[in-house]
């Protein structure tokens, strides 16, 4: 029999993937919750009185985040008002089912829930997008639309910040992806625990930044939390999947590789002459963007004009296509007179 390393006298029932410690169930709960509390306080993620929206998908990460944040809010008197914000991408057989789990979380945790759909925001569902673009670049559309939809929802709810369920594995994968793509701009931002485009933008925070995915699953299992575990039906073709497989292979050789990659990303130094995007407000939709029009508006315009690949690939190509069509439109108006 292996005893709990916390010297509580109980029998150990699990070995933490993050530290390798053999713990009983209750000591694991305590360690798991205290580490998230430390992440929140050290990162100064919230202020007393903040209204916080949790980006809720019904999956393990957002479900555990909602449960733990509610628990810590009561235990440590954060004085937060917590609400749930869900985005319905319009993926039949996936998102419609997961939203039922979010609704159960709403009832179990007594939280307000706001659901926004791509269809009401953009006039398109992901099912419709995939029917015209195919399964090659569909994640580009979904990612861009989802990020802006969260901003729109946060503004509607008038929250002070949005808490997302990004865990340590997610962040390590993102670091690898940005290195492999040579994307220095995103690499600079992806390890930050709190991000915001400018002073007027609603910030996003990652309370689970240093929490391993395996431990999130273990916590949800032992707490008997209800969550949706089916993968998106369009996800197998995502580029992230390759980074995830590579990371899992590395983890077999070196269990600490997830945290090693995160710390490496945090310590990377960039030359001052590296070009940084200049953030502005999109003149079309009114949300923060580094280009005119923003990526979401370019993609949406392409879909509405029957040119679904307008925003795919190099930005300059999309800009030239929009400029050319705008010129043609101007000429047509002039000819009408």
C-alpha cells in the first residue's frame, strides 16, 4: 500500500502527472485548487467586485474552471460576479449537444448564461461555411469568428474580463505551433496569462495556465462533474492536432516538457526591430483589429460575395481583391449617372 505523500495517513489513489506525487483524493483536490488560487492571486487576474464571464463550451476545461472559480470565489472571498458565455458555432451533432451540458452547469452552479450564435452575429453557421469552403480551412473561419464573438458577448454582458479554460497543454501546443509557423507576433502573446488589445478592450485571463490537462480530467472524474467530451467533427484536420501529437510524444520521453515549453515561451526575448501590429478599431464592425478591415469582416465579406477563400492565405491578396471589387463598385455607380 502506498501512503499519501501529504502525510495525511490515507492511502494514495493517484499519481499526479504534473509532479509525480502519490496523493489521496482529498489531498489532490486541495493541491489542485490551491495551485489555481495561487495562479489567480500571483497573476492578479481579478479585482474585488469584477464581473467575470467564463467562456463556457461544456467541455472539461470550462466546466472545471466554472466549478473551481465558484468554489475559490466563495472560499477566498474574491467578491466576483461570475456568468457563463457560450458561443454556438452551428455545428450539428457537436455544439448543439455540448450546449445542453452548459445549461446543466448553469443550473448546477446558479450562474447567468448568455448564448450567442454565429448565425445571429454573422448570418452563417459553421455547417454552412464548411459546405462552401470544405474541411481544409474551416478552422480559420471558426477561430476568427469565435474570438470576435467572445468580444461581442463580453461587451453585451458588460463584464470586466473573460476567463477562458486554456490549460498548460493548450499553451504549450500554441507555443510549438507559433514556432513552427514562424509567427513571432502570436508567440510574443501566447504565454501571457492576461491579454488585452488596448486599454478599452475587455481583457482575457487564463486561470488554468499552469494546470495539466490530465489533472483537469482527473479532477472532473473524482468530483463527478458533468462535461461534454466529444471532439469537434471538423477538428481532425486542424493544424493544432499535429502539434498536440508531437507534444504527447515528447511528454512520454520527458514528463516536464509541457511546463518546460511554457517557461521557454515566457523567457523568449525579441529584437526591438521586430515589426509589431498596430492595433486599431475596425471601421466596419467597430471591434479591435490590427488591419482594415479586420479578419472577421474580410472572411465574412468573402462568404457573402461568393468568394469564400478571400481571407485565406496572405493578407495582401485578400486586401487586393477587396480593393479591386470596391473600385468596380465605384465605377458601376459612376456609370449609373
